[in-house]
């Protein structure tokens, strides 16, 4: 059994760790509310944007933008991976990276090549270790998403898609459901899908049959749709990053609270062992004194 000094050192060490985890829990809790407000504020805009994009994909027009027309064969995929820059947020990054690895294996089994854009340090490091083809990346995004920093990496995939080098663009992200639950998801964003999934899990489809929509474009369909479709992809990636940041702060707060609670339990157990060890030492000393007195 360890001596009293070693046990006291262990108790002080765990107490120091608990102070750190408690501080991180409080910091994450303060950032979580702002991150959730930003994420919820943009959700209605994204849903309406999806509705417009799905209607445009089914419109009966002469000009068909590349983002609205599915490719006959998918030979190369562009994937956007959204992760955190920092760790200590439970299994959040592990879940999304596990999903990416499974999809990557499925694509490779079908002979489909993949170009990746990494948003976040954790995803970039994972893709580099996996030996994936990373064409662009952005890290150290801070506590709030910035569209101007996302435009460059996203445009890399958009240009490849328009040039025909990439046949699909898929995004991997963590959606915020509630403070205790975050879910790893993936979805196609180009060509425009015929349905999308809300954070609640509800599947939303276009409410019109193909060819039932028609539009009048000013000044011209190519000029207008090119801007709208690029803004569509950039805004979706921004929303996915906002969802990821809200999930990160929530997951970190929960993980640090669990770590603080576990540290408290360990301290209680070590304190009990210390008391037993101290009592055993006192009893031994008393026995030696009594034994010595009896011998005299």
C-alpha cells in the first residue's frame, strides 16, 4: 500500500486537475449560449434556401445550371469535413471521423476517388494520417464562423465541380440536437438534392413535381443562377460550421462536467485510503509503545 505522502500527492494532483476541468466547463457554458443563438438564427434561412434550390432543380427552364443537373456517373467526389480545432469535447470528433472513414472505404471499394476540404485541425490531421487527397483546408476558426475564411477552400471544390473534375460535393458535419446530444451526419449539397434532413430528423422534400416550376430571370439566368448557387453552397457550409461550433461547446461542457465529477469521486476514494493508512500507522505506533512498556 502507498504511504501517506504518496497519497497526499495524488490527492493534490487530482484536485489541481479538477480545478482545470471546472474552469473549462464554465468557459464552455458561457460560449455555448452564443454559439447556439448564432446556429438557431440561421436555420430558417438555410431551410428556405434549400426550398428555393430544390424548386430551381425541378424548374422547366432552358438554362440548366451545373449545380442543378445530376451527373450520369460519379467517378470523383469532393468532400468537406467539418471538425473542431481543439479536443476535450467527448466523442464528438471520433463519431464524425468514424463516419468519414466508413464512407471513404465505400467510395474506394466502388472505384470512386475523393478530394477533401478540411475545416478544423482535428479533421485535417486525420485526413493526413489516412493519406487522403486534401486539396484545401482552413484551421483556427475561433469561436465564431467567418464566411470570408470559408470562401477560398469551398471555391476550390466549386471550381472543380463546374469544370467536371468532381461529380458530387458532400459535407460531413455534426448537427446540434440538444445540449446532451449531437449527431454526426453527412449529406450531398451539389448537385442540389431532392430532400434534406432537419436537425430534428424530419425529412423535407420539394413540394412540387418536376417541371412544375418556372421562373423569369433578370438580368439573365446564367448570371443570376451562378451567384445564387455559389452562395447556396457557401451558406450551407457556414451553417454546418455553426452547427459544429454549437455542438463543440455543448459536448465540451458535458465532458468537463463529467471529468470534474469523476475527479471528485477519486478524491473521496483517495481520502478514505489516506485516512485508513494514517489510522493504521497510528495503531502500529501505539502497539509498539504498549509492547515496549510491557517488556520493561
